[in-house]
């Protein structure tokens, strides 16, 4: 499959390694990635700050750049949210409703592309440490991705058993700490009572 990468302007400027990592993952899965050099911005910053004409102009440019793209991968849930939620609102006044309607089914956030489009839950990578996933507000409230990338159905049986063991020992450790704290409180209370009794 030929996948067009829209890297998003802030990724391109602040986190360029993001795009490189996305390309490595997709190519390792056997797909081809193209980068259309004329791409710029989805217009989200302009739209959110009231520069609607400029946002419309950027939407038109996005439509032109990605015209005919088979699949568009965007490693930014806020950009995908802008395209899905606000492009249709601007399309009517800009006279590009048909173009936007044609675009929307081909736009995927990166994890959506992997899980929903490609059906991939194992990208052939490993990391020997615990990682905390912060799911962004746009991913939760607009795209409704939630925590699908780390949800139970996409874990192997071994991963689930390891997670259960970790949770069990964390639970036991918390119980041990609470028991110790209660014992310390009881000892302190007895000591205070004896001290007060001695003073009398």
C-alpha cells in the first residue's frame, strides 16, 4: 500500500524524529511511504485563533497537495481532529464540499492506521521497560481512540500474565506499606499516652 505521510507543521519543526520513526514502522510492515514536499499545515492554529480565511486557504492547499492519495497517515490526533471536525464546516462556504467528503475516509491518525486500517497489533518492536501512555484530549474526545493502542485485546497472553503479576505485587506492596503505617501509628499513640500519664 502507498501511504502518504502528513507530518504536521509542529512535528516537522519541533519533533522531526517523529516522522522518521513513523516511516520506519510503516516500511517495516511492508508498505511504501511517500512525502509530498508541498505540504504545510492543516490550519488548526489559524482556525482556533480566529483567522478563518487563512484556515480556509490552508484547507484548500491541503486538498490540492493530497489529491489522489490512497491513504494519508497523520501522527497527530489534533490535526486529524481539525480535518474531520472543521474541514466540513469550512467546506460549504469555500465551495469544496465534494473534495472534503472524498478526503475524509482516507485520513488516519497513526494508531488508527495501524489497528483499524492495517489490522496490525504487533509492529515487531520491543522495549524492556515500563512506559506511560498519555492519550491526548483530541484522541479521546474527538477521535475516540482512547487507550486502544495499549488495551487488553491487543496484548499477548504472556504480556497479560506479566501485567497481572506486576499488579499483584504492587497491590501486596501497598498492603504491606499500609499495615506498617498502621503499626507505626499505634506505637506512636501508645508512646504519647504513656508520656502524658508519666507527666501526671
